[in-house]
């Protein structure tokens, strides 16, 4: 493991796509892990913007900001891996962006 040697900015979240975002958020909340759904109610026309619709439906952000230490990250990772299900295949236009 490594730690920051000098103060540096850190991201506020690590975005992931899952097949069961509501279940994951609820289960993690029971463990005092507060995940965030990013833009679940974004207004868009799914027929015109299938990528936006897919992302809004499956995107969850994991907390990774400076408040958390290595033990927190391991606890978050274990909780997420225990509950998260893979998302369905993304729309054709997004496949090149997702590993």
C-alpha cells in the first residue's frame, strides 16, 4: 500500500456501473457506507440518448475522498464486491468506453 507524502487533491468518488444500484446503495447504507447514485433522475429521452439513459440507470459512485483511509477502502471494496452485480451490456455507442 502507499500513502500521499504531500497534500494533494483527491477525487470525491470512483464511478462504477452495476446491475443492481438501488440494492447496492441500500445494503451499503446498512453498513454505514454511503454510496451515491449520480443523476438517476436526469431528464433525457432514452430513445434519443440511450447512453445517458444507461448511465443514469447503472452508475453508482464509491466514496474515495480524503476522509477515508486504507481500512475504509478495504471495507468499502468488500461490501461492494459482496453485493454488486454486473450491469447489462451498454448501448453499442458506449462499448468502446467501458472495459
